[in-house]
C-alpha cells in the first residue's frame, strides 16, 4: 500500500464534509483534501444499508484512496 492510498486524520476530516456536499450536488467541483486543488474525483461504491464506501482520487497530487463509513445495522419494524 503506498502513501497515496491512505488519508491522514486531517485529510479525512476535510474529506467527509466534502463528500457530503458532493452527494447533495454531484455537479459541483470538489476540492482535494490533500492538495486543496479543485477536481477531486469521487466514486460512490457504497453497500447501503451496511456501509458507505467512496473511492477518491486527485489527478493534481496523485492521491488515490478509499473511504469507508460504517453504518448501523438495519432496524427491523417495531412492535405496536
């Protein structure tokens, strides 16, 4: 695994709200959490309802990482 495959804690903290903004408006350019250049490529490879998985890459700095966000287990119907 190369250093471009892993995000630092600070980079991950920057990436998460940017992924959220991308999910709201996928046509809006996203800034890379590593080099701060616009043009971060995000691919949603999620397996909902179990986890969100995002492949993120940046042509400017060569970053190529995967972000996993575990989700809680599905909730079954409640009792009436």
